[in-house]
């Protein structure tokens, strides 16, 4: 497995602190060079569940979403691409949308699982 793919998998699963993920992913440019990873509903729900459980802060989630949003080397699960994109936009831009709260995180989890 390439270093890029490993870093992307760690990013979508939020398996390390956001500052470590940011440092790992910054070493690669935006051009995917044919390397991409699939991101599904389970990844985003996992991030939101960790927030609801108090394992991460709203700022952690916002920073994570900003790292993920718009990357050409992360492919959204096709059947959920629109809702994943909308949720990531909301999480990455709380000043333009709404601040993340436990209630909103639960609503997003329900939306992701319903779609």
C-alpha cells in the first residue's frame, strides 16, 4: 500500500488526531495520480458518533471535514455521494451553515442512514 493511500485511509477513518492527519496529508499534492480511496456513510457516521460520545470536539470535526472536503483522491460512495457532500460542507463550514451540536450530529447520522 502506498504512503498516500495509507494517509488517505487514516484520514477518512479519522484514526489519528486531526493535526497528525493534516501533517500526513499535506505531503501530497491535490493531484491524485490514480490513487484514491472510497469514503462511505460509515466513515462520516463514525466521526459523528465519536463527537457525540465526547471523543472529539466540534473544532476537531470541522478541521477534519476541511481536510476531506473537495479532495479528488477521496471518492464518495456513489449511492450516497450527494448526502456525503452536503454533510461535509455543513461540517466544514459552521459559520455559513450551523454550529455542530450533539443534536445536529444525531440528525446528520439519521439522515446518512436514511438516504
